[in-house]
C-alpha cells in the first residue's frame, strides 16, 4: 500500500459568495484576512503522527489565486519539519495544462481544475495517479483527526474481497459534529416537509452504524473518502455537478460496475465555519438533484452502463433521484418564501430555477460527463506513465513512473 492524503482548501475575499456560478460557489470559504481552519486540521494530523504525503489543493475564488497561494504556502511552511506537504496552486495547474497539451490532451480546464467540487476532486485523483500512489484519501480542511488509528482504519479492507468476492475499492467513513454526534443536525421545519434530506439521511446512517463494520453504502463523504487505484484509474468525478460531487461519485461508480462501502469505525470531526446563505445553497441543491435525475435517466438508455433505480438508495437519497424532484423543489421554494420572508427574493428565484434554468443546465451538461468519462482511463494512464507530469504535480525528481491502467473493477487482493 502507498496511500496519499488530498486536502482541498478554499480561499476567497470574504465569507459571502462573489459569483452566481453554481459550480464555483462553495459552502465554506476562508477569507484572505482570516486564519481559517487549515492549520487546525494540519495540527491534528501532526498530533496523530501522520507521515503520509499530504497535497493541499488551493481552490481560490475569482482573482485571488496568487494571494491564496501565498497564504496557503505560508501555512504549510509552518509544518515543514513535521509533515510532508506539497501545495498545488494555480501556477502548478498551468504547468499541468501545458504538459497535458504536449501529451495530446486539450481543454481540461473544465474537468480537471482548481475550481468546482468535481473538477477539484479529479485533480486530486490525477495527483495520486501521477505520483504512483495506490490509495487516495480525501479529507477537508475544516476537519480534525482525533483517532490515532485514523490511517489504519482508512486502509482497512481496501483492495480486498467481500465474502461474495466483490472487491472493496471505494470506501467512506462518517463525520462527528462538535457534540460528538454522527447524525445530521438539520432540524425539521414545517416549510421543509418535502425537503427532509437530514431526516432521511439519519434514517440510513442509523441503520449503517448498527450493522457490520463494512456495508454497502448509500453515501460517500468527499471529506472522508478513500479510493483505490483500481477505481480512480477507471471512474472520474463529474465536474458539472453543482454540489454533492461525493454522492454523485457513488452513482458513477455503481453505473460503471463498482460500489462504495461504508466503514462505521472510520471517522473525522467536522467543525465547519458558518454556511453561505441558505437560499444560495438551496439553489445549488436544485441544480444538483434535477441534474442527477436527468443523468440517471440518460444512463438507463446506454447499454454499457448499469442502470440505477432510485428505490435501491432509499431512504436517502432515493426520493431525490425520482421524477418528482422538480415538484419537491417548487413546493419547498414556495413554502420557504412564506416561512422565511427575509430570504423571499432568493427562494422566489429558486422556484423559477426549478422550472427552467436547472432543467436546461441538466440537458446541456449531463451527456458531457459521459463523454469525458469515456476518455478518463486514457487520461489517467498517460499521466501515470509520464515522468515529467509526475515531477510537475509532486515535485519528485524525473524518473520512470508506474505503468499500466485498469479498464474495469477487477478482483484485487491487498
């Protein structure tokens, strides 16, 4: 085993969103003038004695790329003697694009990037592949690690077979909040009667926490997930999903013949800063669920994909993958206009989005994912075999990189 840790960190001019772009709007952004949560996360890794390579992906809003890079490099430098940290910023990304073009891969700016949840995760997978790592562990900068066996638990079962001979290639853990609870804290409001994501999620995770250590998962925590090389060589994240790129990855893995497993003993503590405006997040959720439904419907017409029926993901997220999701969105937006009058304008816009913009977006972009995904194994194989790409992304001396690429989900043994 040769694992690597990937930590995205989000930097902007303020806590408030500066863009209406649903792809480039993030829940938790650290202003340049604030210390942020990254140092706390790195301290926790140091205290656990983590020696694995750590790559920080600098996701900067708007025009702040250079300032964000300076900030994150400054934070990383304080750990230079104790942690093995490499910073991937916009300067490195531009070198990556230049080398990609030399290898014959053009127009990757939308799909492998430091902007957008899905494209950023894809960059993390490429870093892992180019660096010759066999397991890619994602955590987020607003988490702390309090378990001394965190890495051992992350690797538990990965690359091995279930009793039925199914390879375990993608695994997720769970978050604890500031009170030590693994349940969603979203409280039920009368105006969210048709939008009970937290309640339905809690129904699923309660069952999973009471079951065997490893079980077939209904979710995937992007901030606490591990992906084996045999999976990240095969399946990419969707760069056009507005949010929930982690759950979307579970759907992608299933469509291409794999699965995601839930480990009820692997956890991190999630201590996020204040959310962006709830109306903005709701708008992204509208795009997300309308897009997911369209994407899965399209997949059912493709002979090379395994169709996913929404009821197989009950109690969550199944109901949000059904055709009725547009109706749920519209009714919830109207009820929130009544119940949260301070955000009336945002929810009114959301109601309009549910009927028009989100559907147009889904029609335009869902097929683009399948086009990109069809070429993903070739992209990974080329970058994995290129010593110069490895040097650009990892800072390693030029030398031969691991060869070979998997085209499916083979039965592998650790």
